[in-house]
């Protein structure tokens, strides 16, 4: 990986103009369309300029909407990535099997369908495909990387954003992902895990912690082999990477069910910047920004509780 001095501020918007596209699924697409609609509705953030760009599949958290991540995925896309956020379901129980299957169907659709929904001069580079997710979506991303369901494409990187595998130690949602054996995940790909310092804290007596100890980021990172990077952001919560304005009943609930920081923007900016730095390092062979972060250079005004690099 190249490691000369960093030149782009990954914690600011990048140089690309971003289009935010909403793509209907095959269940609601017009019968007159000649393109192949996706198996699930998609929210896509893509550069509008001509070029070939790496692709990231980003999976939403439990009972959340993909639109709640629009600011985060636009930040990532502005640095030269195509980010695809499927809406895997609207209502779900504890079993994650169906959403793992749904995510796999979306990934299998990419080769024949993605080009038809992008701007004409934008080309997806599916040989550089990242998979990531937030909360339970992070668990689903890990499950796919572990081969719980085989897909037609290979992944280049794996990103878990405050991933969660259940309601607490000994209470994983099926199918379980964590094995509680250190470095048992041999993905043969780099892994980024980001955790929230307040995720283990109850908001109030009515709700359990949103990222409870025993099934959270700490456990996921413990089971990752190198190369892997790990960041835990102090004083910010499990939902603080979402949009500032998440409307509707579910959107308002994101402020009520989990412990939060004072504002979402600092956490969201940090998460977006770290994701960009990581993907640039391992998908584009440019580690300048990641190495600068390792040396604590150019960091935003946010306090980190833990930082680890297994390179």
C-alpha cells in the first residue's frame, strides 16, 4: 500500500458531486421496464462524474430504514465510491436468516442489474466490492463474509459499524455469528470495526442497551484476524451515525431507545471518514489517510476510547 503524506481531508466531503437514487424493487417496478429491477428497494449514493468506482453494499440496522443513512453514504460516495443501501425488510423478528438471504440476492443482482440504474458514464468496479453494515446489519455483513450464504461475487473488505449479534452474552439472534474464540474469523480480507462508547449504556429503564456487552463491537473485533482496524468512539451512541433528521415514528425512536451523544454530526463524520480511509487503503492501494489516522494526524475533534491496528 502507498503510504506517503495524506492530501485529502476524508472528514470533509470529497471532490465528487453525489447523486442519491431511489430504485424500486421487482415487486413494485413497472412491467414495461427493460432493465432488471433489484430484488429489494435500494438507496444508492453515487458520483455523478464519469469514472469507474469501487462499490460498497451497506446494510441497515434492526427495524431501521436505509434512508436514515443518507448523509453517511453521501459522504462516502463523494470520495469516489458507489454505495448501495438495500431496504432488506420493514418488519422483522429475532431471526436474521431472511435478511441474510435478501442481502445475498441483492449482491447477486449487481453483475447484471447495477449498471442499468447508474448514470451512463458511471461504471461500477465489482472486482472491488466492500460489504458492511450497522448494528444487526453489521452482523448480516459478517455472516455473508463467513459464507453463511454463498454469493456470485467476492468481497474485498468487510466493515462493521457498531455490529450487534443479539441482546447480550448468551443471547444471540439466530443464526449466531460470534463464536467467542479469539481470531476465529479468517476472512482472507481486511476488516474494519467501529464501536460506540455509549452503546453498552441504557437510555432509560424501559429499553435494554442497544449494543450490549458480550455481543457487540468488542467481540466482533476480538474474533478478527489481521489485517483489521478497530475504533471505539467515546461519548457517542449506537445511533449517532444516522442522519440528523430521521422522521416518522421509527426515526424519532432512534433518539429515544439508545444513549446518544450531544449531536450526531461528529460521530457520523468520523465514521464516514474512517470508512473512506479504510476502503482507499485496501481497495485502491492508497493508505495515506489510514496511516495518518494511525499517527493521530488530521483527526476531527472527537475522543477515541480505543484504537487498534492489526496490519
